[in-house]
């Protein structure tokens, strides 16, 4: 590993290719079964399957199975901003080959004046974009070829589609199994973040249901993480409820967190590609939400802490993550010697030096890894897995973050959303995000889900439970056979509603 690079350095690199066999340890020469940093499957951008871009709406209406697009428009900030540019930094660039990050909020009993609701949402969007104007811009490159976010008043802004699906009820979408109906309610399926060079960085679809409303959003993941996403969503809701300005403005200078300039030589996807990428090869995946009430969370946490050999108690996240990791590993039926990896995308705002504010707008996350043999994970009690997770997260301090950044900057590797590790359980999102408090003036959402993008076998999203308190919803994508086993696992389910 090379020493950290000075912030003023500009690095230029063509992407290298490296891969690990999926059935072996990511480092066959290393005998230790605990990984201190990324065992990613890495590859050059040219190996990506380029997705097809969504077709533009023709005059009139665009029809999908059960969903009809009525109109498309663009929303800009409510006042002139002028020309603004902001360099993407090392925390942002690895996600350039991910897909747009999709979020879906379902509301029940929204007033019948759908057109009025759409206009209210658009008006509020115009207000909030005065501060979050980067979302109304596009990706660009400077004279050295370094990626940046660009905004100018003559740009189109955020894409907003109005749609109707009056044959679909909220109850149809409340089932905990992933359905095609959910996919139809969120824009930019199968669209890569690099396409932000020619597409809006935020696309919104507002769909009228038989007895409610669906709000689907697609965010370009190269410019923001989950913390910034929900900061924006809460601010947008404030504006729709009459706020004339954002109560907590975003901190927009990413270079305060990292200022090394890295040039990436990436080919653009074809102008003729159309979105909705084909499913990746391999067994079909299933998605399901398991709702853990407070009582179940308390049992999981107390069980690991009652036998905790260390001086520091396990957090709710560490306890629940160990529970999910062990259960998914059981459900997969792995051999005792098979390696299984746990990954969490950790918020680094308070870990970097100097610390960044909670309002930092951008990606300020890094993947933290640990791993062991499936037999060891299953043979030991839950506190064994919780201890590994706790140790890996605790070790990811400012020094570790800087070393990871310097290593990546010296040899940039663009990785794909599904390349998180061998037999991986990867946790994204966070139950601390107040997703059920996003009220645009017509009540709190009934359902909050992730879209179909960036899913792979072992991807887990944690959300605050709708009942509030310490309840947590666990959204899991798994191979169909493993999901069937998980659904029958009483040790995993406890009193969970599935």
C-alpha cells in the first residue's frame, strides 16, 4: 500500500482488472479468515453489461403493464443559481458504475385532486432545489477529465413524470414479496450512474393509485449516499408543507472531505442503449421484507450482550446484523469451509479527520468488510459474528479511511454494485433514517421500499419500522432456494411478521 497522497495531487489512471473466484477466499494465500479491507471482485468498466435507457415519452401517454405515464416535465430551482461546479471526490467515484439508487414511498388516502398534488410536489421541489441544486444538474468533466457535478440555469433540471395505475391498490403493494408492480412505480430501472453525463441526476415518478399515491425517486448514486438522500427527502417534505427555505442547508463542498483529483478513463454507454438491463445470469432472486418489532429486536440484542466477552456492549445494528448474517449463511447451505463475507456501507462523516457535518451532501461512506468460514460462524454463538462486525467497524477510523482512499487513488478500480464479496451479506441504508416521517402534507407513508436497481444475492436494506421506536424492517434479496429456507427458519423469524 502506498502512503497517503497529498490532496493537491491529480492522478490519471486507466482502470485495471482483477477478479477472485467466487467459490474461494478472496485471498487464497492468506490463511486468516478475517478480512480487514475490501475483498471486492474488481473489473474494468469495459466488462460491464451496458443497460438500455428508458424510452422517452411520445406525445400522449406511455403505457406499461398496469401503469400509464400521463406527462413528463422538468423542475428547476425556484430562483436563478448561475453556473456551479463541484468536483467528485474519492468517496464518490467508485459508485460511477452502480445503478441509480431508487426509493419508493407509498401513501394511502391522498386527496382526489391528483393534478393539484403533483403541482404541490413540483412547487416544493423548486424550493428545495434552491439549496440542493446539484440534483438539478448533470455529471460533467473538467479540462483534465476529472468528473464533477455541473449546474447551470439553462439545464433542464429534475425529471418529473405523472402517472396513473388506478387498478392498483395500496394493499396490493403492501405484500412483503418483491413484485413487478413495484418496479413500474420507480423510474430509471437499469440505468447506470455514468449516464448522468446526459441524464438528469434525479428522476421522480408520481403515480396515482386506486386509493393512494406512489412516489418513486431515482437518485444518481455517484453524487449522494443514503444520509444525503433522506436529508433531501425530509427537506422537500418541509417545502411542500409551506417552508420557504431549507431548515438544514446541505454542506456542498465535497473537497473538504477529500481533494485528490482522480481522472477516470470511462467509455460512455451507447446513445442507442435503452435501459431495463437484463437480469444477471444465475438463479433467480427473491426479495422480501421481514418486520422485526421492538420485542424481537430487544431479544436479539440482549441475547448477544448477555454473553458478550468484551468490554463494549454490542449495538442494535451489530446484534441484528449478526442475526441476519448467521441466518442467511444457514439458509444458503454452505459447506463448513466456505468463506462468507459481511459488508456494511459505513457512514464516515464523523470518522474522517476533520469530521464532516451531518449535512455533508455527497457520498461519505466506505464499505467495511469482515469474513470467516461458514462452519465457524454457525458453530459459535451469535456474539461471535457480532464481535467480528464490531471489531471491523471499530477499526475503520480516519487512518484506515485515508489508507483505503490512497490505495484506490493509486490504482482506481471501478466495481459493480453486485461485487461485494464471496457468499456476501451486504447491509445498506440505516434504521436511523426517519423514512416514515417524510410527510408532504398528505400523511406519512404506509410503505417504504427500495427499487429493483443495485440488488444482488445477499443485499440487505435496513429501514426504520413503520410502528416506530426500535422496530426495524429488514429487506433481503436472496437466491430463491435460500429465501425459501430462510422463511422456514424459526430461529431467524422469532415473532417476525414476514
